[in-house]
């Protein structure tokens, strides 16, 4: 069973930066899109950013101008560069890949931003 492995989370002060990475345990083909979601305590999981195989990207309003998603569809790797982090960005961040009609999820990586 394919697993997505996230890395790069941690504790950072407000205004700092982190870079999340996600790679699968084995090759995934026919990828439609890759993205990042987050879930804060007491809240539902929500999309943060996504990148389509066409190269198009989308962001939730609260991270526009601060976060950048990038991906290598050939290597099945997706990144999330997070700058100017705020305490409200604190959450568990999950990688997600949609391919061949199947959705794959990572186990999540904790991002904590202190004020």
C-alpha cells in the first residue's frame, strides 16, 4: 500500500519559515493533482494549497502571498514553502495526492508557530 511521507514540520517563531516535503513510498502514476491540507485542534481538515498537473496552483485566502506550493510530478514530490508564519498557522499538515481516481494521504506533520 502506497504511503505518503511528510517531513519538514516543527516549531518556529512567528515570522519564521518552514518547508514541508512529501514523497510516496513507491511510484504513483497518472497524478492529477497534489496538495497540502491542515487541521487545527477543534477544526475540520481544510485545503491549504494545491497544484494541478497542468501547473495551475490554488491557495486558501489566508496563506496567499506567504505560502508557495511546488511539485515535481515526475518524481512525485510536492513541497510547501511557508514564510511569514503566524500562530494561526499552527496545525497538523497533511500531504494529499490524487491519481487514477484514488486519493492518497500522508500521516501528517505538526507545525507549531509560537507568538
